[in-house]
């Protein structure tokens, strides 16, 4: 019996992974062809060969799926095939947040999350999804790390740290300051961690 249960669990995991990948691939293609507003969840589900209601289960909303699809497109440029788990996984600490954000911005420009937060033409739905994603992947893990070390106001500290990383990333990308623009992303990440201080 345990062997049967394990096989069933593995099959469900494989099916779930296949469904998520199918939805993500279909979304990348359709959003690329038609844009966000003109693409429906029904079309994405049909193109993926699954029930469109599964978008809510695996991604949350159409806006969340859009952000995941755009982010996966960017990862696929130079980091292998799109993987929803890699796109959505929370960061572990401030050093990882700074390194990943600054490296990716240096390689590709501001990412879809940052663009959704700063562009005037982003829909409220996409902006809300981007904010929620930022909180889930960056702010919450950092706040937990600050709280675990007894820092006061861990949520605010985490928000300040994330805002500093994103602001530095945007400023470097847009060339606000010559030295900032020319600096190596890893050097900037180390300076940010030093300036903001590690939890503890």
C-alpha cells in the first residue's frame, strides 16, 4: 500500500508540473501575440489543453500568470527553459535579493515586476499582482529573517531593504549617476548589504 500511495503522489506531482508548464507556455505565446488585455483565460486554458480554472489554482490570477510568463521569458533568454517554480520561489536573504535583481537588470533592463510598479500604463490589476509578488518573494522572507534575529519593525526594515535594492537597480539601469551606472552589479550588491546591514 505505501508503494501505491507514493506512486499516486508522484503521478499527481508530475501532472501538476505538466499543467503549470502547459499554462505558462500557452500564456507566453498568447500574451506575446495579443497582449494582456486581449488574451482571455479561456483561450489560455484551451491552448494549454486544460481547464482555465486551473490558472487560479497554480498562479492565482490572470495578472499573476502574465507576470510569471514575462519573467519566465526573461529567464529563458540565458538561464534555460522556463520553470514556474524558479520564477516564483521566494528569495532567502538580502544578499540574494540584491545580487539577483542587480544582475538581471544589468543583463536585461528593469524586469516586469519593476516595470509594472513604475510605469503609468500598467493596469491596476497587473500593478496589484506585481506588488503582491514582490511582497511574497522578497519582503516576507526578509521580514522573517529580521524577526528571527530580534530586529525591531522587521516588516518596515524589509520594505526599506527591498525599496533600496529596486531603486539602486533602476538608477543603475537608467544611468542616474555615472559611477553607479558603471559599477559591477555584484559590487553594488555587496555595498547594499553593507549599507543596509544584515539582520542581527
